[in-house]
C-alpha cells in the first residue's frame, strides 16, 4: 500500500495516490504471471500436472502478455483510474477459469483477487471484485463438474465462503480506512504544528536582524535562549536564584542609574506573565550610561489554558535616532519660529500641568509686551518690527535665565513662568537688558511688564496669577504712554495697544 509519509495531507488525495500505487502493483503481478506458463510447463515435465498440455501453458503466457500490454497502456493514460486495476483483476479471473478447465487447480489464487482489490480501500470496488470472483469460480466449477451431487455441495460451500469473505473483508477494509484516516489526520496536525513553528522560527530569525538583542523565554520549560550569534547560548531560568534573565543581568550593567530601578522592575520575570496576560506587547524606554535611548519589550507568543504567556520574546532596540527626531518634531511643535522661544501651545500645556498640583511658594508669572511695535511696522517696515520682537525675546530670556521658561504667546506678547524668591532681581535685570539694547533699524526698545507671585497671592491658582500679571502689565503700559503723552486710541484705534 502507498506509504503514508508520501501522501498529501488529506484522505482523498491519499486514496488517489494509493490507487496509483496499487495499479502499478497489479502491473507487476501481471508481469510475474507471464512466467506462469513456463512454471506449469515445468510441472508437466516433472509430472506434477498430468492432465494439462504445453499448449495451455503457451496460451496462459500469451494471454498474460496481452493483458500486461493492455494494463500498461491504461496505466500510462490514467494512472489514478480504477479501470486499470479492475481490468487486470477481472481478466485474471477469466484466466483462472481457463486454468481450471485445463485441470490446473490452484485454489488459493481464487481468494487472492478480492484481497488485492481490498487494498484500493473502496467498498464498491471490493464488492464488485468479490462478485466477479464468485461468478467466475462458479463458472469454473460448472464447466469442470460431472453433474453429480458434488457440484451442489461445492456451490453451497463456495457461497458461504464468499459471504464470510465479504463480511470479513468489509470489516478489515473499514479498519484499514479508519487507521489511515487517523494517521493522516495526526500527520496533518503535526505538519500544521511544524508549519506554525517554522513560521515562528522564521519570524524569530528575521527579528534578529531588526533588534540589537533578541531572547526567547520559555516559561513552560523554564529556559532562556539567545537568538543571535552562530552559537546560540541557552540558560535555565531559576527564580530562586534570580528574578532576571541572563541577558537582563548583563544589560542592567549598562543602564543609566536614573532608569535602573524602573528597568529592573520591568524585567522582573516573576511578574512578567501576570503583566503580559491579555496583552500582545509591553515595553519600556530607557537610556544607557552614554545617554543613548533604548526600547525593551516583551512580546507574547504563546499562552496556556489560563491565558498566561508561556513563550515570550524579549527584544532590545536602539531608538536614539528615533528619539532625536521625535525631540526635533516636538521642539518644532512647541517653539516659536521667529524667536525660537516656546510658543503658546507649549505655554498652555505647561500651565495646565501646573494647575494639577499645589503650587510651590517660589512660582510666579511675568507678562511682557513690546511698546510701539505697530509704529515700527508702519513707519520702518516689518524688518524693524521683527527686530523689536527678537530684541524683546533676548532681553526677557536673559533676565529669566535658568529660573523658568519664556513663551511668545502672541505678536508682541510674552509670558514667563518663573521659579524664584527674588522677583525684583528679575525685574531689574529685565529693565537693564531693555535699556542696554540697540538694534540696526530701531535704536530703542521699551517693554511693558507685570508680574504676580504665589507669595503675594497664596490663594490664587496659576491661571489667576497669569491674569493678575497681565493686568499689571497693562497698567504699566498705560503709564508708559501717559508719560510719553501718546493717545493710544488715536494711535491704534479702540482695539489698539
């Protein structure tokens, strides 16, 4: 019968392949039967077959040669067809009839024909072969009987034998079919598992090229395997000795002290299954001792019946370039294009964050506005206006220093969030910077400003401080224009500054 390890992975394909194999076996049997004639002739010569002739031997060999040619033709045309096998089996039944007439009785051969058809694993084919065999055997008995009562006795015995052979053959065929179906199903499951494993290993192989470090953690067998390098190191995981894998122990020596505690908590293998449950990936970002950014992540590959991860991939990737690009984009999003100070969006995010918690006692808000920007733009052009804005930005930034952040929130409007206990010193530095400034287009820079501190208004929110600082700035601006004798309504209109 066709070897199971050669079959495709389904039963119908197996039957086709098996049929082809049985057809080739029938051809070989017919080829061997060509030598039946010479074998019988030898039996005649040695007195074994005394009631037959050499002519019968020649007829048998010629018949087998012709049958071999016919079945070979059918096999080459349709190797998967049952026609080739059934023609061969039926023709050999006729040959057995002829041999019986010639007094060459080999009784066991009659039973081999149905057995041969049983190998095709088809109930209809088996019953057909059994029926043809039964009819041919009766024909042979009838042609060779002398008409006495022995024919009826043999007929009854042969009928009973055929019925028994039919029942037994059907049961054996059913068991053989069940065996092969089970075997093929098991092989299919194994092949699917192997295919899945192959996909996983292919994925793992590709991951080694993408990541700086790749480890495979098997919690079922408590093993850790490095997937990089020609000789892949494998280690046993023992939580009694260490909560971390060998790779993590080595990596932890390179992690920045600032991130080390968080990194060790993230890579604690005693808790990783619980933290990764119902998730595909968890990750953490950290820097090493040379301030390069890395991302470590655990990837869930396989789970048990409780949905706890059993096979996990641990990867480490250098994301320093990614972080730099991210910082650049963030900087662009939060920075004013003209002055390179922080913009209104950044200010709103920072002040909202401050509003979430209690304010420190040294926090305050500076509100600053450029005087005379519209006059400069209208009389000297926008180059002069831009020069004033940039000059104001430098003066404010220099006065604030490392005590806070400075934002350009409008055309000529600036705000600074400052952390200091000496706001008058910041004010004096701003005035000094303003008086000392001289531009190419504009000789003088004047700023209106106001500030408010939490020390002065302890019950105020950060938004309240911003409003008070803004109100103080406008008072300062009014005084500036009064001192200069300038009517702001005539100069700017009702909505001017």
